[in-house]
């Protein structure tokens, strides 16, 4: 095996602390060829499709990659921005820039943030290479999925460790599994809901829509389903909602196999007939708006709801690069980086500054009393 390493490394080069932020990914362009390339990488991941490889590869290459790319490309074109391109990639870059600024304000210049996508560009490989150029010797990996699932978080772990297996000098690494039950994360979700209610009015029902997975994965031990319900339960408690004022649904199912229920599209078609015609919809499993939230929820599922008698459908955006979201991610990083010199030095500096400030205030108070 050929190992990856810096040929220009010099002993004595200052070490740095790194953050690798990872999201799902996006095609390079909203056209059939790049979408096919993206889907091939995505759907070839054994964490995504848990079927015998020989069977699934025959289906993937014989049917899906011949039919689905053109349809998916059409959907991507509906959300693609002429200037900024993919919404997921654009927002992820804003998040990474905000995290760099936030962490630098806390830790100084000893921290570096890099963005990688599990599928597509920028790749995890390129992000780790970028961190290596800064001599990052301590690394926190943050999959941008609040709820753990083998299909998402574990897949990021696979990709990162596969790259590190080829790395000559592996950094000390800590991996964040999930953060959906952090009080500050729940508070950020609640803030976004309250702001929407204030600006757009309040619906009769708050629908939280999560990306689905096959039910078989749940039965085989994947905790994602439980973590989704926990997120909504905590959010509802923070908002003071009763059980009949919120609902959990799952979106994005494909194929004939049963997925997590209730299905979002079926629910949107049924709610107006049940007398619920005014709803708010939130997607707490997505840290950034993307095809699944903008085209599928705000577009397709909104149409299902309105065509079946709905009167008001208000989509509440993902947390994206909101200040409170960045604050959550900053504190999450600092929690997982505890004990490392960059964080301890900053903490000592904060203690000293606090003591100096307190001392100065006491001195002023004493002078004022004489």
C-alpha cells in the first residue's frame, strides 16, 4: 500500500487542532451525467443499501442508473441557484466559514476548519488533505447529522477511517456520533419555529419530517427512528405543545420495501380530509436546506397538501448558518476537544482574563468609595 503523507514536512512545524465538517453531498451540476456519477457513488455505499452486493450492483447498473439520473437532475434544477449552485454545498460552506470564525474567536489561530462531503465534491479525502497541509495533529470529525444512523453517521466514519488507513501519520481523532438531544440544539429548533410563527402565523399542527430509512434497518438495531421521535418530543416540550399539536413523519422512501412510517407524502394527502388545513413543517434531521427539503418538502409535499384541500403550508427552513446553530456546533466541538492543549490554553487564558477584569472592577469600586 502507498501511504499518504506530507513530503515537505519539517520537524518543529507548529501543530494545529482541526475540525472536519461532513455532510451528505451533491452533484457537481444539475445535469444527467454529473447526477449519474453522484448517484453511482451514493448508491454503491453498502451502508445505504444493505443487500447482497452482486444483487444490488445488477439492479443499480442495470436499471436505476439508466432511469433515475435524468429525473433527479430535473429535481436538482428546481433548487439550483444560478450564482451559488447547490443549496446544500453553498450553505455548508457558509457553515464552515462561520465555524472557522467562531472557533478562532475562542481558540485563536491554532484551529482549522475543513468541509468534506460523503459523496461528491469536496471529498473527505480532499478535506483531510487540506487539514494535513496545516499540520493538524488533533482532529474532531463532525457529521452534520443530528440523529445517528448507520446510513449517515456510520458511513462518514467508514470514509474517514478508510482514508486514515492510507495516511502515514494519523492525527489523534475524536468522532461525534449525534447531538439531537442537546438542550441548545433543541432550543435552536424552537427558536426557528417561534420566529416563523411570529412572522407567518401559527398552524394547527407542527409536522416534523425526517429522512426515512427501510424499516428493516430499525429492526436490525439502527437507533435513528428512536432519535427522531426523541428530537420531536423534546422540541414539543420546549414549545409547550400537546400531543395532538405535532406529528412525526418520514420522507424520501424509494422502492417497494417498507420504510419508516408514517410516510410524509401520504400524510400530506390525508391531513386536509381530517380537518387539518393549516400546518407548519420542519425538517430537524437536516442541518442545511437541500434537495430533500426545498424540492421534496417545500415543493412536492406542499403540492400534495394543497391539492387535497389544504389552505396553508408553511415550511420552516433548516438551521443552516443561523447564529444560534453555529453556537451549538461551536460548543459541541469544544466539548469533544476537551483536554487538548489548544482548548486548555484558551480556557486558562479566559480564566486569567476574567480574573484581571474582576480585579480591575474591584479596584475601580474601591477608588469610587474613597
